[in-house]
C-alpha cells in the first residue's frame, strides 16, 4: 500500500496544535513539525540543536521513542512517561495521537482487523490520560475522534471473526441509512469483497478503480443515492491503493481529449443489512473474457451484479445478474 508522504503527518500535527489548540509558541510548533525526525529518519539530536536550537531539541527528545526496545515495551513506556512530560511535549503528544487515531479509524493498515484497531484506541486513551490539563481544546478533540471511532467500529466492522449481533434494527442500513456509518463500513468491507472475486474477475494489475458507495438498496432507488466517491490504483497481488480524484483523472484520461486511456474498473456498493452488500462490478473489457459460456447471449453486458455476504469472517459472493451498460 502506498503510504502518504512523510511530511503530511507532522504538518497535520502542527496544524492541529495551532488551529485547534490555539498554540502560537514557535518552539512548540517547530518541534511538532520535527517530532518524528530522530525516531524515523537519519537526523540526529545534535543536528536539530544546531539548526533549530536547544529548546526544540529538548521537546523532540521528550516525544522520541527508543527504537532499540521492542514495540510493546515502547508503548508501555509511553503510558508510563507521558505524565512527566513538559506541557509542550504533552501538546505534541495530543496532536500526534489525534492524527494517528483518526488514521486507524478511517484508513487503517490493510492487515489491521477490528480487534487491533480497538486495542489501539484503548492504548491511545491511556497515553492521553497522562496529557490531561495540557490543552483543553486538543483533549476534547481527541475525545470526540475516539468516541466517533468507537461508535463506527462497534456498528460496522467485524469483531474478532464475528459480526455485530442481530437486533431489532438489523435493517437499519436498508431503511434508514446513516451515511456517516455506511461510508467507513463500505471502505472496510471493500478489500475483502474484491478479494473474494474469482481470479478471472480480478482487475488487471496496473489498472484503476472507481468506487461509488450508495445509501440505499438498489430495489428502493428512485433517484441517485450516491453518497461517496473514491478512487484507487491496483497492482498485481497488492492491496487497493487510494488516490485523490485529481490524480485519478490525470492518470486515467487523456488531458486534451478526456478519453479514458487505460483499463478502468468501477465498483458500486449498496448496503442491504449488516455484513451484506450488493456489488455492482463494471469493467472496460468484453464480458465473455471473464465469464466465458456463463455469459450466454448477453455478451454486451458490461458488468456483474453480486450479493456479498460475510460468513465466519469471510466474504461469499453470489452472482445475481449480468448488468447492461
């Protein structure tokens, strides 16, 4: 998976401190921009002091983990040592945990399951407990991010190989959808659903994928119910890699004519019930190339309609229809 450029994270942390926390102290903001440099780059503490002064070096040192230790030990030491940090270091720690927690909720590593994401939230709360009193607005912002994340994960993402227990509102997604929950649920489900497609139905490596997430089942749609659009690039034996809309358009279309210049696939996901989605799968290639004789006489169809259900932690796809373009 292509990770965002390194600079995005420290810029976001510094922005949170300034715009949410109301922090204007130059040394604190510079240290926020540099908080991971000693830990994650070849920069040395001496270089930081030479370029930015002893105060910045001291703050960065406070929030730098000892990479010679095992990860679990480093995480425990963060909980233990945070209460003794200076106010500037605690403020940076708050900004860092807000950004990282939001990433874990909205765009987790592909191998992080629901349980691991919840465990991260638990750990982040323990670290932030040691920051209380350093900056009220940042603390409240962190609490809001965690609360919204827990609600989304509890409702929509599998927990340790099981699904959310059925209840009176099983049809919630179908009859009264909450768009703010549908989108993260769809994005969490998408990689597993795509992986369940047959080998001949997998998008070709090096192609691009457009995804539309809808707000109601297709059998109830009387007008457009699109609530989210996102774009990905695809490589052989690799996860979906997110793209921005502008980058997607630049990669897939000729700048002068607007004509699509590369293979493009499109998915649309529509919620049916918990752990159940309708998948419309559209591709820019003859249908018979994927289905062979199964396509019958309808070779002009441009896509496949699937019902995707998650059972025992794995996605199963049932072919419902061949979609006409």
